[in-house]
C-alpha cells in the first residue's frame, strides 16, 4: 500500500467516523443545519443573559454602596444639629 492509498483510506475512515458521530448525536438529517444554527442562537442568548445579570448585580451593589456612603454623609453632617 503506497502513501496515496493510505491517505485515501484515512480520509474515508475519517469521513465515516464523522458521519457516525453526527448520526449518534442526532445531527445527520436534513434539519441538522437549522438545528445547529438554533443551538448557536440559544447559546448566544444565554451568554447575553449572563452578561446582563452580571451587570445588573454589579450596578445594584454599586448603588447600595453609594447610597450607604450618601446616608452616612447625611447623618454625619446633619445628624449632629
């Protein structure tokens, strides 16, 4: 067996393995492309939601800290009178 035949055999084996793997996870039908696109969309939505939650939590903590500082300043200046 020469290098060319070996390369062709490896390529065929890889293609068959890839097809089997896709079939095993349910992505071998005609809807596979739309399924993958939908999964990518869901993943992007999940990432966006995580970013939004993170920003909201950080904003709430910042607001609480600044509100506490403002309240402390108020009672420090006007509470003694």
